[in-house]
């Protein structure tokens, strides 16, 4: 298990990008403390997050509305800029 330090009001998407951008780009859903949650779910201290992915890239431009970290913003923007289908 890894402890990831994130800004206040960070969500599952921010967490996924802090953990691994390849996984984050394929983020389908997540469990927080054993319960399925929306990927926009705000995380609290001590939450245990389990990331579930798909084989294809799942990034959406809507994710930019929800993320707080510069790393997540940068990675999402790069995907969107490379493929205008998002």
C-alpha cells in the first residue's frame, strides 16, 4: 500500500495520476474503502483507494473540471491535445 499526499479536495482522478499516469488514463472506476465511488469523489485522509481500469484510454475533457493537481491537468491536457476525439 502507498500513501499519496494530495491537496485538499483532491479526487480519485488526482490520486490515479499521482500514482501512475498510464493507469489514470485508463481509469474506469474506483473503490474507496471498499465501496464503488464516482471518479470525481473527493478523497479524505486515510481513504483506501482501489483503481479499476479498462484496456482503452478513458480520459474525458470533463475530467479537467474536477481535478485539482497540476500533474493531472497536464496529463489530461496532453491526451486531449494529441487526440481531438476527446
